[in-house]
């Protein structure tokens, strides 16, 4: 996601300190440390963008603690401010990390996550860039190390090419397909679906949304 550089970005991010995990390596000892109720499922969203899904999901799902991460600070700043703006209804089960998913294993202990969300990940359409796709088997190996046995990856995209590639990677990696659709908004999961900013934009332009849930056994 490209953005013009934000004025006073550092100050704006600092104002959201209470929901930002500034030193994610601290999670290695206790990944539930940022949360008051540590018994909830621990979920990670990678590439949260402007945070609509993060805020909506944390508010709707009271049984999860959600950590949403984004590598572009100016983009994450918008997500942080969106979460802070929820005032009384601000969910206590949502925190953010500004950082790159390539470092996940430095932050989280093995087998600590219940669920990973990938929403509208960059498609990297050139074949030479396949290894950068967040559903490439290099990343699936990382997710496998981080997820508990039986943990799930929940994936949404408008990009049919990325979806097809991802399904092949999931199968080659031996993941269990739990659920799959090429038209999420006309599926049985439409009613509980929390839209992302990209999702709203693409679906308004007439693109159907693909989604898959796979399990790491
Ligand atoms: N999920 C949001 C944004 C989708 S765009 C939405 O659906 O609206 C993809 C986002 O993932 C961008 O904001 C990009 O900066 C972020 N991203 C891409 N690779 C990443 C990585 N390796 N680690 C963290 N964030 C990443």
C-alpha cells in the first residue's frame, strides 16, 4: 500500500502507544502479555492496512485476542487511530505491531497462535516474485512453526491468480482444506464477514471475493 508520507507520523503513532506493541520480541516470553484475558484464542493478522478488519473483528469476536501487524508505519498509523477512536467500545482484545512478517519467528514462540488472517495480500504477479507472496510455502513453513496443531489460516483475496497459486501451495504443503469459496459475499459466511478497506473497494468495482480456510495439523 503506497501512501504519501504523513506529517507528524511519529507523534501520531506515539499517541496510540497503549495499543501498540513497540518491542515485539518481548512476546517471546508471553505472547498473551499485552492482553488482560490471556485465556482467549491468540490470532494474528498480517498486513492489516488501515485496520477496518482488525477493529471490526476484535469487536465482533469476544473469544479472541487479535494482534494486527503492518509493515508500513504511515498505514499502520491509520489503523491505530481507527482503533483508538472507538472510545468506550474500543475492544481490549486488539493490539498492533509495526513490522515485517519476515520477522515473525523472532517475535512469537513456536506453536503459540490459534489463527492467522491474510487479507488482500500483495499478489506479486511476476513469476520471479512468487517467493514474496504471503501464501508461498516459505511463509507456510513459518506459519506452521507458529501455529498450534490444528491452527488455521484464513485467507481472502480478490486476485484469482493469487488465489489459484495459494490453493496449489496449500495442497502441496499438505494442509487440510476446511472451507473455500470464490464468491464470499454470496456464501454462507457472508453474514459474519468483516470487510477490509480493499475488499469494500474491489467488491464495489464488481470483483468477487475468494476465500479459503486451511488447517495445519
Ligand atoms: N488487509 C488490508 C490491506 C491489503 S494491502 C485490506 O484488505 O484492506 C496489503 C498490505 O499488506 C499492505 O498494507 C502492505 O504494506 C502489507 N504487507 C505486505 N507485506 C507485508 C509483510 N511482509 N509484513 C507486514 N505487512 C505487509
